[in-house]
């Protein structure tokens, strides 16, 4: 085999088959940013016919990391990919479980909710609950219910990203946010059909309009109902920038593509662990 000066490179495209034979490669990952006119089709085909699996880099990253590489994603990658099987039966099952979980949740957390309401009133001036506009399925705007965790004048100067150690959060607000108890009232939104129990986190119209212009595929996270908890909330913390929103979108699209009762149950169980032990991404 011809020697290459860069020790990180063991050969060129014309040597793919021989390299696979020499070092006993068991899988090939194609991660070219631009494939047109550069993809070594003949060599890859020979490898495939020899029984060596050839995987797309984006699909491999999806399986390995549980997210989609939005920066390198083409519309055709979504159009022709497996997944996105939101059948009518699955939607009915999901709606039924949403209502069941939310109704039971409101009943179970009623004593806790009363204590939270009292603590909020004693800790700071203002209402116990607050309603805020969020963007839901198909871009429809609705008002979300939450326990108030911030000072009343938290956004007197306009919308601001939520962030870690946010100084606008009250003492009680910090506790209920860490335990996700501020989100209990959102079960009302679920029962009303504005949200699901599991789904992408609903964002505010101000930020949605901005991010849709700046991040590819961002609007597609609204193809399903938003959720109280979700895949992105489990694996990525607070989003306080465009970069954070992009990273969370990768997880949201993974969830939308792979939606299933099993995945929803996994997310719910992981969320329960976070609530019980008070740790994890939000």
C-alpha cells in the first residue's frame, strides 16, 4: 500500500477495498460534507458486495448520539429516511395516554400543588400561576400554564432567554424548577389538547420567529404537539442562545423521527427519575 505522509490518513478513495481487506474493516461510515462528484461509488459498491456494511454518517450519528446532525442534513435525508411513522393508531394511543397521565398526575400532585401555591405567595409578591404564549403543533399559538417561578417584573425590558442561575428566579422558584414541579399545571394544557405529555418543549413566538429564520429545519419541530417533557429536555440543559437552540433541535428531530410508545415511556420514566432525585438536564 502506498505510504501517506499524514499518519492519520491510511489511504485514498482508490484504496478503500484493499484497506478493508488489510486491516479487516467491519463497517464503513461515509461522512462527506459534499458527495456530488466525490463519492467513491465503485469502491463502496465493491465493499458492500463483499459483505461490509456501508453506513451514512448522518444516520450513524443519529444511532450513536440520539440526535440528528442538522448542519449536514439535506431535505432528501428526511424525505427518504425511515421513521416519521405517526400513524393514526399511534396518535390515538398517545392522546389516550396523555389524558390518563395528566388526569392522574393532577390528582396525585394536588397536595403538593397546594403547598407550592402557599410557598409562592409567602415568598414573593404576585400571582401563583402565570400564563404565557407558546407555539404549538402546526405553529398554533396557545397559552401555557405554569407555577410562577420568577419575579413579577422579570421581563419588564422584553423577552430574555432562560438560563442557569437566572437572577430573576425567586427562592421558591429555583426549588420547583430544579424538581420540575413548576410544570405541574401544564397537565391542564395536555387535557385541553394543546400539548402532549411527551414532545418538544414549546417555545415563545418571539424566539420561534427569530430561530426559524436562522436555523434550518427549526419550524419542523412544530409538526407534533409540544410536551411537558421530552428527549431534548433529558439530554440537553437550558437553552440560552441560538447555539443551544440548534443543539436541542437535533434531539427534537430525533424524537419526531423515532416517535413510538416505547420511546415515550422511556422518556417518562427518565423524567420521573429526575423529579425524584432532583438532577438531570432540563
